[in-house]
C-alpha cells in the first residue's frame, strides 16, 4: 500500500546520496544501515552517489562499511567512476590530460584510459595539487580545440571545518577565457543518472533519486522525470520547498521512513 501511494512500485533502481542522507560525516543516520540491508535482501539495485572526485571508491567503501553499511564496491558510484565510464563508452580510445588528486589519478590509471600532455580531452576533477602549469597547459589544449570534460560542477566542497574551493570556479575560468561548452557528468546533470542506470543495468526512466539537496539531488531527478525522494535529514529544510520550483514526489524525515517500502519486492 505504501509503495502504491508513494509511486514507488515502478522503481527499478535507486540512486542514493551519502552525506546527509545515510550519514552526516561519520555519524550514521538512524535506520539507514537497516534500509540498505532491506534493499540487499529485496534484490533492489542501488548505487551510493557522491560528486566528490577527490577520494577513491575504496575510501568511500571503507567509510560506509566502517559505519556499518552492508555495501560492496559495485554499490559505490562517484562522479569519478561515472566520468570514466562516460569516457570509455562515449569517447573510446581517446587520451586525456587530467587535473586531479592522487586518488583520482590512481582510478584513472586503473581504468586503462591513456594520459597524454597532448590529449584531445582535458579531464577536470577536484584537484588540491593544482598548479599554474597544469592550468596553463589545460588552457593551451582547450585553445587548440581539445574538449573539456568535468567530473562535477560543485562550487564548494564540504569539509569538517567548513568548505574548500571545488571544481566549479575552474570551469568558469576556462569558459571565461574560451568559448567552450564543457561536458559535466556529476549531479545534477543527466549524465550522472545515465551512467548510474548503465552501471546498475536498469532503464533510466525506472530510476529514483534519494537525497537531501534540492539543487543537486532533486534537480537531477525532477528535470529528468525520475522519481524524486527528498529527505530532511541533511541540508534541505521543509521551508525551502515553499519557494522552490522543484517539487519532489515524496518528502520524508529520513530514509528511516522508507523501511519496509522495498521489502520483498521481488526485483
């Protein structure tokens, strides 16, 4: 009954935000591990999503398992993973000039995508080791016709002490210097949903997004006609919905309110 009333019966796969939805930093949101366990038992495909491209999938897997979530590597999908999948499927055989952290570079190397100083693609990720030389080399390549592919569009990256400058200002920098239209993969862009669907092996229209942010999580779902489930356990507050054009299909206190919703679905 709950499934039918909430419009959840048609869902074939779930995209689930992590911070603010399943946990707050290293604090587990009550009922979240049990919710994930129910998805496993029901055979419901899902991925845990993050736009942060500075850390590896292994580090996210380690964190979630340490917090008590029964997840595997196949359940972790970062903007890095989605971007590398996009490059492998949509730009096969093309090399990249990357800007990213050591963790990002390790994932790039493991993907088999070639790295070159004269690549036809500039691959921009969150990069705490960025230098003038890197920025300038990327500019020269873009000026000569290279394509700009970005892992995500975030302006700021949340940290334990506040926020750090993220990838967004660098996208703006290159756009201000050159008339280019970058390919941006991460939330709220459609490509993140498309890569999630491919990763899970389900139809795009059968996806639902569970998250705590209106301008990324809910925007991606609403603008692509996906089922949208907003939880008020993180950033978004109920009052924000009144003045927002983004109207989620379902608004809940937390994922704890979804316990039982997908149990024994037979997916």
